[in-house]
């Protein structure tokens, strides 16, 4: 079993503590009056979403409250590519999408970064044997993954230039064929319509032409363009194209009257509105490929035989397919295969720098500098500089039978044997803190362990300047150590109501825990995941006094400047102490 | 652990570097230490892998070629059996090594191999990590244990990276910046380190 490092999670007050009780507690009377009395249960299913390590929490100076990643409002300051670290203006974002449009690509197989490498081309073909070409060998470039050795040549893609890969790739289809441009598409259409005078004949010819050329030539983009053109022409001239498609016309999938018909349905009108009927059949469905009709390729036998022949590892996983950006140059979904060999390089998704606001007062509580390369923050109100940090250490006292074995973090806790833990509270603010702790006598859950906080009330001295600390470093270290030694060396004993050790801006106290036995009684379910972890909910209340600043809105004009204002903050936290030995 | 070597395990320099006697530093004249850096036993730094082709700009400006192979900033911590190796590649048809630059407050975990082009400030690299050739790690990055960073990968600031190959799995929270400071860690090692706070 993985060893467990002691941890402290703090509950953000944004989650409603009243609703966090155990489901079995539902019988208890209304939680409205008992808000303070309700013990926070770290094992409640919802508790997972409100507990955070101290580093993840922010602090709003105006509301005097902790803010967690779940309750802050984020605003995106900058978009940038995580690979080339270039900033992407938000106007580009709207037109180009949320991926890097430079040359940053990820391997579609292993997500490693792809680098542009020139390929040694074989001696030039007959066209290049002319004297002016012989001097400069034509080199092509490919994207190569240096982690798994995937190369874009595997899907038949090579580039002419080493830069602007994104634009080049957009024009290429797998296998190296270039994607049709709008102009080419138009020309092709013209060619087709020249063959027959009438629309119907042209359609038939197009079908025939498509069939002869394999039928898979229509990519998504072409199909959409064809369909759009067809619909536009239908809308413009509804009477022109009339044919025997009345059976489908009745349904009116694409007719402009469909909207009025649906409206009739919902407004209680008759199903067959005479007015609508007169207009039905005005539009017809697309009939041919050049009108945007795409026949489903239901014959997948070739694909199936290929699957039979290939390895499982040759097929793309769903995450690989999902990470593929939409590619308009590819055939329709029916033609798309699920093989690794059809995956294309994935352009990097952009990353953001975000500033964070308090959801209540809308003040900004975290704001990074907009430039991508800088790591400074203009505003950074982290909870760690407002509320005391709690660190946990196992305390091994020399017992009656000889000296104690050195405590190892992550050791399993023996059930029903009292253990002592040292909690060290460190005060980050420049005022002295008054801390009051509250913990339930037994931990909630199926296996209640007994918890005793030996010193639930204490003061922590104020933090001092960093420079003071640096200058007095050696001095302080020795004095604080001696302070403890003098008091405790003679009697290595845990005293109720006494602080174990105190330093310049920190205080250590002892918590005694008797871990529960994990023996299952008859009829009890098996041990659930992490049920052997000893977690103590603890209510922390800190009080401190601040000098009334003139800028504080709460200070009235009549108040004395010297008067100190009392502040308090209270929150639940969870101390994870270790795993209890089983059996 | 209980028996202290008579001469002291570390050599402490004027600039506060603590270099273990059992560390293997090859080509020491090409290794630049910014000061207050800890190099633990069995660490290997390949300072001999210098650039064999001088870039045109530097050779023209100065007569003495700049041969720095590994440059390390202040308050770095190279754990036991880690290896720093300048990356090498073909450049204009010839193979050459390029300098490996490491910023301040960089922790390198035990048995990790670093072949990055540059590592920024406040970077934590876990144990048994492989950083591929010419990878660039920016500031405030945490690389979890047993990660393999592929060559040429760029890891932006405030990333938490894990996996083989490495992928960005999270962001360093705002409150987590102070955890990268290595000043306290620096104080805990040396020939006569102060006993750990009891």
C-alpha cells in the first residue's frame, strides 16, 4: 500500500456546510440551528469538492474570506501556445480557433512534440534532371516525433518549407493529395454542368462520374459547399426544380414551409394546412453528389477485413481520435477509419493566463502579468499569507519500556494504541493570532478513532519582517530551541493544556489519537477504499486585531484611530494523519 | 550515516557551494556554479562535453571561445546519483554539444538525467526523471517522479508535468510558489549541518 504523507486540507466556506452532513444524519433535526454543532465529515461524498490544500486557496481581503478554485471567477488575460510561447491575440482566436497556427504539433500517437526535419530525398526524378535544378537539391520536410519516432511521412505528408507548417498541413490530405480550394471546386462544378444542359441530366452525369472515380472523392468541405449551393439555388428559384419527389416533399425536411408547418403543430392548427400544401414540393431534396447528396458507404467489409488483419495496437484509441482536430479536407465520417495510420499531427492547444476575481465583491484577487514570458503577478492574495499553515509530524515519546523508535512518516498506525502527533501552526501575518481548535471526540465514519487535542487554545506571536528573520537567524534558532529544551527535557511528557513548543511565529501542540480497530463485525461491508486512512476534522477559529486603517470602509469617522478592530476567521480543515494497520 | 567521514563529506567553496567529494565532475573548468549550490554524492556533471563548433557571432566578438558546458544558478540542489549532460546534435553537418543552462532554485531529484537546453528558475524535478535533449523547462515547473520529457519539448511556466512521454497534467496554484524556494534545504546539508528541528 502506498505510504501516506500527512496532509492538511482546508474547507472552503463556499460550500454549504449544512448540506455536507452524512446521508445517515438526515434523521437529525433541522440543520439550520445546528450549523455550528454539525461536525464536518471529510468522508461525505460532497466533501471531496470543498477540501483544498492551503496552496490552492486564495483570500479576498475585502470579504475577509477564503476563496477556493471552485468559487472564484476567472478571466482570461492572455492566450499563448505552450510550445512556442507566442501570444495569440483574441481576434486570431475567433478566426483561427484555439490551436497554435505556427509550427507546433503534437504526435498523434504519443503526444510528444513533433519537430520539423528535412528528409534526404532520393536523386531527383526526370523533371529535375535539367541543369538548373541539379545544383540545388530539392529537400522536403516532415514532422518527426523524437519520442516514438512517428513521422508524418507515414501518413504521406511532406512539406516544402520548414516554416508555416500549420498552413501547409491544412492544405494537405492524408496521402499527400492537396485539399481542394474553393476555386478548384468551382471549376470542377463548371466542368460537370457543362456536360449536360438540364439539371437532371447533369445530376445523373455527376453520379456516373463519381462512381467511375471511386465515389470517395467528396470530402466534407466539398459536400457542404455543394449542398449549400444547391439549397441557395432552390431558395432563389423554387419553381424551377420540380420533379417527382413529392413523397419526401410531404415531410418537408428542407422546404421553407417546414417552419410554418411546425409552428402550426405547436399552435394547435391542423396538420395539413392548405396554405402550406400549396407550397409543398417547392423544394426538392438533393439528388446527386454535386447537389450535396452523399451516399452512406454501408459496405464496411473492406474495413472489417483490414481490422482482422491488423493488430489491436494499430487502432487508434478514443483519446487519440478525440484529440484530432476537425479536418475538413477528409472524407465523410463513413469513410474515416479508426486506424493509427490515419491520424494526423495535432496542433497544440493554446494555454491561458487567467486572473481571478472574488465572486462576491468582484475584487481581483489574483492577476498575472499579461506577458507570456514573465512569471510575476500584479496581485496575488493567497490564503497562505493570511491563515496559519498547519504541518503534521508524528511524535514518538520514549515509553516506559526504553527509548522510542524513530518515527517514520507514512508508517502504519497500530489500532487501539495511542499515538501523538505534533501540529505546528505557523502565523503568516504581522499580528499575533489567537487560535481556538475544535475537534470531535471521535472521528466520523464507521471506525471512530478517539481524538484529543491537548491544547485547544493558544496564541501565536506575530510574524516579523523577512530581514529581521535573516539577521537574527542564528540567534533565534538557538533561543527557541533552548526555550523548549529547558521546559521539556527533564520531563518528556505530554501535558494537557500546555503548548509543546513555541517559536518566533509558530506554535506546536500535541494531538493524541487512539486509532480505531479496523476489525469488521459480522454483517459489515468490506473495507471501502481509503477507509483505513485516519482523518480528523478540525474546526479552526483564529482571532486577531488589526489597526483601523483610514481606508477601511468599516471604520466610522467617530472612531478612534488607535482603536483596534477585532477580526476572526473560522473554517473546517481535515488532517490526514496516516493509515491504520489492518487486521 | 552515523559515522562521519574525517575530512567532511562536502567541499564548501567561498561562494557557498557544497560539493560532495564523491561527486564526479568532469571538465570542471567548463562548469559554472552560481553559488549556494549543493551537489550530492554520486552526481555526475559532464563538463567535458563542450561545444565543438563555435557559433559565428561569439567567435567573431571574442578571441577566447566561451566553453561553458553547464551553467548552474544559485540555490540549486542536485540529489544523489543525478546526471547533468549537455545536449548534442548535428549542427551544419557536424555534431556538437550545446550548453546546458540551469537557473536558480532548481531541485534535481535522485537518479534523474538532465539533458535539457535550459531550465528556468524555481523548478522541481522529481526522482528518476529523464529530461530529453534540448528540452526547455520554464519557471515554476514541477516535474513529478519518473517522468520522461521527450527531446525538444517546451514546458511553459506554472506547469505540473508527469507521464511517459510527459504531458502537462496541472497548473501550479498561486499559493504554491514559495514551495520552490530551496534556501532552507541548502541549510540542511553540509559537513556539519545543524540538527534537524526536533
